[in-house]
C-alpha cells in the first residue's frame, strides 16, 4: 500500500476526535468525521461504505454498545483510543499524550507515541502510513499503563492548582511560579528519577515533619506522607 492510500473515519466530537481528525488533515490523509450529536445513522452508513479504517473516539462506557450497534459488520479494522479498555472485537491505539482544548503544532502530533496491544497482529502495519513511533504492550498491562498515564498527567496539575491558590493567599502571584514549574519539568526530563531536591532527597525527617504539620488540609498531609513513602521504596513495589 502506498502512502496515504487508506481512507479513515473518525467517530466522535470530543477532544480526542478533534485532535486526531486535525492530525489526519495535517498529514494529508483522506478521512471523514461523524458525531452522534450532529449526524444521523444514514450518514454513518454512507461514510462506512467509503472508508477502510475506523477510529472510534467516544467514552469507554459506550464503546462496546456502539460497536455492536453500528460497526460490527464493517469489513476494515476498528480502533478505539482507550488506554484502559480491553475489547474482544476492536483494536486499540492509545496516543501517549494529553489533549487540551486547543490544537497542537504538527511536530507534536508526529512525535507522539502510539501504544498498541502486543497481541494485535498486523497492528503496526496498519499504521505504516503514520510517522509516529509505535510501541506494543501486553493487553493485561493496559490497566497499569493507563493508571500511570492518569497519575503522571493529572496529579501534578492537581498539586499545582492547590499550590497556586495558596501561594496567592500568601501574596505570591501565579506568574511568579511559572519559572519554578518550567525548570522543574525540564530537570525531570533531563535527569529522570534524579531531579528530586530538598528534604525528600536528603530524607530530612525533621523538616519533612514540619512541612506536613504546616499543611492546612488532611488530604495534603496524606499526600505528602504518601510521596515520602514512595521515595523510600523501590519503584513499582508496594
């Protein structure tokens, strides 16, 4: 198959569908997009007759029911984007990326890794038209993989959200924290696993306890203690 011969259908209207459709457009791919909220079943049938491969970008809870009702007899492969869901009927393609409300530059999309299931025979070949790195993991590892994705993408944001609010209460503006956040992320990327600083890196028990007692909520105190515990145990061990 020569480059860009495939025809694709993106089903959905949320962030994943919007970003993926934009990426297909950037690559010059032939594609259609269909959304339950704005299109009818006849249009979906028409599109399915025209395309080779389907990308189903809807909520995990609705994947199987939608497939059974609309895609069960489609001749080509159907891929969902869930990082956690295991399907006996569909293939899986999870982009290792977080998707915001605005589109990214083309190089961001081209550089993101596509995570497939190792048991998906022919999976990487079906993505031969894409320039992205392809990684395959065992299907039984997907729940762990997705849990790690959720933690790494969202937990820091929750911490920074609470931190910014409390810094502002101390009279320190959010703008004053931008350099701290940028350098923290940069150090984490440049020295994975070796950029932790301060009392956690030194295991300064006295300072750690003072920090914990100074925090205002039980949730923050428990979180701090959890990170201290994580620092003291081997990676991936309970």
